């Protein structure tokens, strides 16, 4: 696997070859660049380097220069919001090796899909705190397995406490970008995510239009409720996928991204978070095609655009940016970031925040 420093050095060489300035000239230029520069969002923290959704991953993302950190939120049995990619936790914790919790293994239907494993809603917070995080993608990120068993599952409040501490220490305001996971499902079992989310943001003085917060969801109904029923004032972002649609919603994501759909979204959300192939599709051979025009269409109705997810490993990259034959080896991730930043996106979700920061800085955006 290529060393991360080699990838970054290669990125600098490529940027120079493209004629991208490595520094911004005057102080006035620097001020303008800061105002318009795209956000680097640490996807589940710096999940390319530490097990995702741990305080260690979030802190590393911030120290690498990320503007925002992203916790996915699910509920415990006693109604506490915790950060996990999914409510099923056998792939992200050591629960399967813990005999005291064998009795809690269940088979459930989550958003229409049958899933077997262990679920956060069957654990109290005290029980969940005895578990330890593990790397979710060990085949792709074997080096992350070094940290298996070291870190707890954090609560949303602990993530916000970390945000506040690092903002003071680093003297820059760090943002938080929570996602409600399976909100319809959690509402159906009496553990709605919206009330504790709104309460926690308000308790931390973060329910403001100017707060460093975006709340995101794949369900439009969830975002409407947050705005209309719960009066949440923070910016909202509607997440989309390249296929399918929101659970329980007859409308596909493609319909929401039509000109009429974008105009409708602009009435109750502030931005969209598309899957990155919706910004620049891929050709049949896996290479990047031409930009779709989604960024300009969203901007035309006042929506920001934060695509996901940028990763450095070959298996996640467009064909022309892969290096060598190892799917888990690093490819030309820097070049992919550059290609997408040039479409005018307002930010991006990345597992390797240091690559996102360097790409943005060398573009002078």
C-alpha cells in the first residue's frame, strides 16, 4: 500500500502541473478565499485512519484541518443518541465476542430490509459503553484494525463536548454535521430521534441559523418535521442516492433532483448531499464522465451542494485514478478531489480530511 505521505506529495506535483497556485497572494485574496472556500467534512471523523464514529476519529479529523465532523445518530434503549453508522453494531463493535450480550442478538426489518445482529435500541447506554469500537472495513483498512478495542461508542453530547474543546484549543470554530439514521424506523418503535436531537442542540446553544451545524437526512419527511413541527433553525441538508428513494416515500431521489424537485426542496432545506456520482457520473469503463450540471441547478435555487464520499483507496476511486493492482492501496485521490472541487461544490465528505484540505488549499478556493 502506498504511504499516505507519498500520495500527498504526488498531489502537490499534480497540482503544480495543472497550474494551480500553491499559495494565495494578498491578504484580501486570502479573506475572499476563506469566505468562499468549500467545506472539508470529516466523514464519520477521519475514518480512513481510525475506526469510524469514535472520538479519536473525530479529533484526528479536526487536527487534520476538517471544518466539520459528521456523527451518524441512532438511539439506545433509554433514548440517548449515540454515534454509529447503523443501529446494527456487529460490524462496528466487539459485541459479537461478548457472551453476556448473546441473548440480545435479534432479526429485525429495518427500512424494509431484514437484518440480523445486535441493535443499539436493545442496549441501555450503560451496556453500550462496555463495548469497544472496531474497524468496519478491515479488508480495505487493515491498518485501522490496530485500534480495535481501544475506543468507546460516543454519545452525541460527547461529540459536541469534543467540538467545543477543540474549537477553544485551536481557536477556530469546528462544525458538527449530524445525520439522523433510520428516523422512520426509530419513530415506529417509540424512540423518535427528533426530540433528543433538538433538545441536545438547544442545550448546547446550537439551534441557530448561524450555528456551525448542518442536520442531514435521507428522508425528506424527517427534515420537514424538524423544521415545521420541532422548529429547528439550523441549516438542513437532504441526502440523496444515485438510485432508489427515501424509505416510505413513493418519490425517487431523481425526482427530488429535477428542476421542480430542487425548487421544492429549497422551501424547507438549505442544501443537498448527493452521492458523488450524481455530480460527476462514471462512464461504462469506470472513468469519470462530464459533470451532470447538478451543482449549477442546485445553486440556481439557492441550495448548497456537499457530495459524499471521497476515499483514497483504489477500490473507491474512478478507474483512471487507480494505482497498482491492490484494491486497498492508495490511488490518486488528490486528483479526484480536484476534479470535483472544480465543479463548484460547496464542500465534500471525505474519509481522509488531510487530502481534502490540501486539495482545497492548492486550488486557492
